[in-house]
C-alpha cells in the first residue's frame, strides 16, 4: 500500500462513481485512469521522513497482529489439507465410479454389438440369393426369360421381349443355409418343412386322382357320351 | 535418562511419572524394533516374492483371440463371418441344491432336477441331454457349445453356481450351399478344412493377443494399476471374384439339368475372359459349410477343380487352334471327309453316318467330325500335338486358390499308343478338369492370350485397406489372327452347326459341344461326360460359361448341356448389362459339294443316325484300345474300334 495507491484511491473512486462520462465534460484534464491502466502521475511521490540521526525511537508494544496471523496460517493449512484430502477423495471416488460406469458401458456395448450381430445374421440370411428366390416365388413372381433392350439413340426396342410366363414346377433346388442362432434361418427351415409336406401331399392327391381317372372310364363304357359308343378301354391290371 | 533418574529418586510422584514414561518408551521402542525387523524381513529378504504373490492374486491374464477375417463375394456380400458364441460348461462335483436369491430379497431353493429343466428350456435342448451333462463328478463338462449370447444371458440369469460360460466363436456362412465348396468350411477344432478357408487360412487367421490387468476383490478392474498388453492382430478379409447371384443361378441351372437327366454330377464354370477372374464355380450338389457333418464327402470339393475328365470334342478347339497356328489349315480350307477313316490300322468314325463329303474345316468343327479333325490334326507330328496341349496348359494345374486341384493326365507323346495319338485330337485319351477346358476357350476368346484363372480378388486388412491380389501374367498361346479364326468356327458351330440350342437371344455366341465316354472305375467305359463351353458376345468376348455333366442318363442325343449353357450365359450377359450384339454373325459354308444337303446334314444328320447303333460292338473294343490315360499302352489296339464321340444337340 504505497502512497501512490492511497493518493489515487479517491480519484478512482470518483471515476467509478461518476463513470468515464464525468471526465469527458472536463476537457483538458486527463482522467487518472485511461483504459484499464492507471496513468503515471506527473507529481513526484511523497517521500518518507528522513531518519533523525541517533534519536532513539520510543519503544511501544507491538500489536498482537503477528499472533493472529500465525493462527490463521495454521487454520489455513488445515483447511487446505482438508480440501486437498477431500478433493483427492472425490477424485478417487470419481475414478472408481467411472470404472464401474465403464464396466457398465462395456456390458452395454457388448449387448448392443451382440444384438447387432444377431440382426446382421438375419439380414444376411434373407439376403442370400436362394432365399430371395424362394421368397419371390412365394410372392408369385416368375423369372423373366425374354427381355428386350431399349436403344436410347433411336428409342426403339430391340429383341423380342415377352411377358414372363409362369412355369410349372419352378422349384428353387438350392437349399437355404442351415444356420443355428438365427431366427430367420429357423423360420425358413419351418417354411421349407411345410412346403415339403405340401408337396408330398399334392403328389399323393395327384397320384390318387390319376388312379381314379384310370379306374373311372373302365367302370362305365358310357363315359364317351353321345350316340357313338365309347371306345373300349382296358381296365388297369388287365 | 540415568541422570534424571538418580536426581529424582527421592521424589516419589516424580519417580512414578518417570517410570511410566520409561515403560512407554521401552514399549514404543520394542514395537519399533519389531516393525523394523518385519520391514527388513519383508523388504530385505523376500521383497520380490511377496510383491509377486500379491500381484498374482490381483492380476488376471486373458487371451484376446484374433477375429478371423471375413470371406466376401465380388460385391462385398459376406460369404463367411465369425460370430461370438458361448460354450456352457458345468462343474459336476458342485451340482447340488442351492438357494437362489430373488429380487424381493427372499431366496428360493433350486434342486438339481429343477435346474435341469430350466437349463434345457434356456438352451432349447432335450431334458435328458442336460441331465446327462450334469450327472457325474467331473469338474469340467460341456453342457452346450456355441450357444448364442442371447441364450447365454438366459442361462446366466438362472444363477446356477456350478454352470459357467466361456466365450467361443462360430463361423457362419449366410449363403450356405451357394458356393459352399468354394468358400470352404472349418472343422470342430477351428481347423480350416476346405475351399478358400483352407488356402487363405494364414491371411484369415490373424494373431492372438493377450492382456494382463489387476482386479479388485469384487472383480472390477483397478484403473490405476499397471497392465501389460500384447496387441491382437485380427485376420484379414478375403474378397473373391465369385458373384453370389451368378453362382446361385449357375448352381440352380446345373442342378435342374443334373436332376432331369439323373446325372452323377454336373458343374458350371463362369469366367470373365479379360482377366481370368472366376465368377462362379457351380456344382450340382454342394456342401452347406454351416453343417459339414451331414454333407456327402463327394460334395466337399469343387468338382470343376478336383475332377479330371476326358474333355471330348471341346478339345477340337485346341486342335483347330494348333493347326491354324501351324499354317496347316484355315476355316475355309476344303477337305474331303470319308465316311470313316482308316489310319495306321485304326478306324475313326463320326457320331453320325455320312457318305463322302466335301467340307470346309469350319464345317468339320461345326458338326464335330472326328474323321475330319484327325485328317487335319494328323498333319501335326505327335510331338507337336503334345506340345500344343502343353502350351494350352493341359496336364498342369491352373494354380487357382482352391485345394486339391487336379493337373489332369497328359502322357508324353512317346507313350501314346497308336490309337491314342489320334484320339487326343478330339479329346479322348487325355484328361483335364472342366476348369482347364475353360481356360483353353478363355485363351481363344482373349485374342490368344491365356490368363490362368483366379478366384481371390483382393485382401482387406484389419484396418480396412484393400490390396488387390496380383494376377498371373497373361501368356500368348496363339496369334490374334488364329484366335479370331477359331472364334469364327465356334460361332459357326452355334449358328450353322450342331449346337443351335446354345444360342442366346440378342447376342452372338460361339462355343463347342463335347461328349466323351466316361472311364469307369472298374476299367473300361460307362456312361458319358457331356459338356458345352462357349463365349459371348463373339464380337468382343467378355464372358465364358463351361457346363459339364457326368454320366447323364438317357439317349446320347438328348443329354447335352447346350440348353443349360444358354440359360446361364443369357443370365450372365443380362446381369452384367452387356449390350446386345449389333453386328451380323460370321458365315462360313460348312459343305462345298452340295449346299442343299448341307442344310439337311446340319439339321438332321447327327440326330437321325444314333451312334448307339454302334455301341454294342463299339464300347468294349474302345475300352480295350483306350483304357484311358491311366493305362495308355494297355492292350493291342483293335483295328475295328470306332469311337463314339460328339453329339450335335
């Protein structure tokens, strides 16, 4: 706390009280504070009294300030210690808490990546060419055979395009992948089983119908109808 | 201290105080000494051992298994992928009743029987299977292997203290039997056993790493403790030139034809001509790599790579290329073809009866006449014939990245018997894989430059960088002019000759049929090997399809593979958006004596004259004379032997 500071204090207080605008009105007089820094005072700082030779300074009781200071230092260090310990504790708790959080997040990450894996497996199963073909057939789609080409230079259709015709017995012979752990594969296996059963059933019905057809005309010679007698037919087993 | 004691003896309360502090000091000192000794013992004598023991209690080392790379098709579709799985194990000696804590704080008692039911439900296994696994007093037994993470989570929630899970992995193949034998498969002990899995194992496998870290009592990793890590190096992925869609279509087409004709097996090779990249290697029956246990051992390999068969008339293209290159003949050279050929006491006949005909060489190839081919090829010395076959790679492997490739059988010219030296000209008495046959046509389609086929396109490192695999240098086998002339003859075969069913609407197609008798494992011959190899579009050949059927049943005229070729080639051309041909096909007269008869001959002659007529007297003799390359010199060649060979249809 030098004298300069003491001298400037009122000025600064004035500046802060009245604001910079107050100085603007008093032209020619520069404000003690310009910008953020105090300007240097032109008047010399008042120097302290010169020592008065051998004159003994009168003894006086030193105020108990130093004592108060020592106590506050101890308190301060204690507080600092406690704060430091506490912050270390907090930091440690944070770190280990973070570790638990990390474990938790890792588990979550693993669960998600496992879920992702399972979904990818299903997706790739559906994406396999033979499964696409089977699904397309189930939807009633038929492969195109005679396709044409549009010539962009003259806008004509080259080739002999025809609408795709449904084929009989168009069966996808390539089997689906026999995978474990994929719901898509499990479902496909079930569908294939159903299809197999239906096919066997159909074959059985067809065979029965054929047998019936063979037997029926043999039973009635009138099967031909009309006035002309039906041609004689051999009965099976004859 | 002693002084203090002496000066204060008289002072009773003081002496008591001093005595107390003396005892205290001694006690403290004693403790200090004990602590000091302990310190010396711990730090001085057994420091390392103790630190190690402590660290050993805390530290855990685990192997970080390298993730096996993927196998992908040319579009990046995954053909093989490794998924995380768990093996569920049990310590049988610990199986007993236990108390399971419930969410509301109470516990319930779980008997081993209940545990069996719960486990069986979670793992979707039979109760008896689980019971068998839990019964006994072994400390380690598998309950189930390769269960999904979802299933393992269900098992873990059961909280059975004697059931453990260890991580494992499972290799899955989304496309299953589509390209199954090409992709390959893994054995139970993580050993690569077939296909690309086997040949590229080193790249795919990677290097396992390990990790050491310290854990606290509750099993959570101590964050500040030191840890060691040897980094894991995941395997690289391998991208193939196989196109799943083409592979599927080829497989479906070959399966249909093989089923229709009740053939032993059928194969199809689809190749890009420019660089020999293999787009499909189809088999009529293929292993599903997901389930090799139930596969037929015959289905484990790629037949067009592993099986050498007698090529039959497709080999006439090789003979034609050699003869044209040697300047012996051109497609338009006129040749008088007799009804049959007697040469060095050997009778060579054709698949159809005919009188003496004036034919062009193109006409001979187009109707696949053995007589004419021998007339032309016979102008080359046996050494030349052998050398030309070698130049086209017959008798050598292609080096394709698939296991068990057969080099075929090509005996040296001086070991050929008197008949074999002529039959090799039309593909009998020599054996090669269907893939090798395809490469001969690849050379013709590629302007005379043969590029050995490859199926691995690039290698993708664990960091995702893709490195193309170096392709073998192309090797010029014949001149560009020769290749063009042979290509013309192949086109004439489809447009004017005996392979009209091979045509693809909108495109110019060239190719050659082949029908060879199949050597029987019991010696002699039984059944046929029929094939068709062709390229398209002829004006700028881009794709090649080779279809082979082994021992199709039925009339020899109706067991060809031309319709199958046409279907696959049509699909390939459309799939790759090849613009339809705009140029007119090449026309070369097949016959020069009687053009009217030519029409008849080309349309009906091969069909009207079933070679089966000759079969009874023919087969045995042929077998003797040509017991095949396995026994080339066996038996005296029968003069009357006639070879049934090729079919136009």
